[in-house]
């Protein structure tokens, strides 16, 4: 087994300065205001509240559609508030017993025409079925760590920072679960949460893949360090090419947003920064593609080690 890579230690932590209040002197109140004149300009806090309410409403009344995502939710007994399904698909051998069981558990089953599903899904590719899901139940970080260590002696956890595209996030989840990773960590702010678009892109992988949503991303990485994980961050300017790093033990792979990459604070939390060598003119990769390549390298090394140990036996 290769020696552990030497940890990077920063000489000092990042200092957080107090936010500076900016006074808007450009707009002044009128001296006289008629009774009919009403100031309807929304404040920034009001806009944030509306955005939050809309986001919460979307997550509380989220839809999944398509045979594979709905079937995966039914097989894993995911809490579904309502199912819209065509008569042809309802009595399909793959769905019939599962739909009946969901009905017994309190799910409302609506047998509808395909035109109704077109309206519900806004003409998406529903394949004859859609379901209204209950809000996604995130795992606690400590619970995710315990489950990951219970599954394997050397777990792999993916942490993503600043991924706002739900299709990118769903693709990362699908790849991570398929290749054998034990969970995902996402920040609560300035990042996509688990919505129907993410579930659709993940193609059922979320039914067997825990996700922890944390308030403080850097603190979560420190907690993972304390639990014995080595933190590997991906960065375009990193000095160590991906294929030259030995990924051994418990691993956290940190992926940054496309274009922006990892924040400076997150880079300081990483033990090792790695890069994927690129020979073409394109300067960077899609976040989900980079995650897939890095995860494959981690597991490729482990597969080779397993084959080597089997030959020695």
C-alpha cells in the first residue's frame, strides 16, 4: 500500500470581515405623495423571501415522471402523495402490485389519459406515469459517515460545492452511486437541492444513495477529516495530476462548480488538490464529467490492488 500523501497546511485561516452596508443615495423619497400613489418596489429581503417560498413550494409539491424514476420510488417504498398513471401502464406487470401497495399506504392513484399527464408535466417525456413526492429526506452528516463506514473499510464520499444545475447534480449522483460511492454532501446555500429534475437525471440512484445537506460546507469537510477521511479537491491549477495520486483509505472527493471551481476556503480544507490533465483547447470540463473521471480513477486503483492481492494468494 502506498504511503499517505503529505497534508497541506495553511499558515493561517481565512478572516471573515463584516459586511459593509451600502446606502442608496441615488433614490430619494418624493416630498409629496398623492393618496393613489403607492410604492410597490420590492425590497431585497422581500425578493429573497419570495424566492425561498417558491423554492420550498416546489420541493414540497415536486413531481417525478418517467417509468424508471417512478418505479424506483415505488420499489423503495418512497413516500408518494399522488400518482397519475395511464390504464395501460397501471396494469403492467412491473407496476400493478407496486401501485396497489402504494394505494394501501395512502397514496392517491389517479388513472388518467396521456393528455392529462402532458398537462401535469408540461409536455415532458412522462412515459405514461408521474408522481407527486414528499419532500426529500436528507441525511445528517454524522449518520452518512456511520453508514458509509458500516458498508466498507475504505468508503468514498463525494462533496460538491456550488453546483446549481440540477441535471449536473443528478448526473453526479447517478455516476457516484453506480460506481460504488457511499454518499454525497451538498451545501444548503447557493447550490441545487434534491428536486424532481435532480431525481430524473439521477435515474433512480437516489433511492439507494444518502445525501447530506449542510449549513457550513468547510466545517463539514473538517468533520469528515476528524472521522478519518482524506479530502481530495479537484482544481484546474493543482500541481498533482489525478493519475499520479494514490487514493487509499477513506476518501472524500470534492467537486467545484463549473467555471468557478472550488472556493479558496474549500481548497484550504483539502489535504490534496488534484487536476485532470487536458491536452485540447477546452480549458475545463463539465462538473459531472470531471466527477466521473476522478471517481473512476479512485476505483480503478482499488480494483488493481484487489487483483494484486488475489494473485498473491
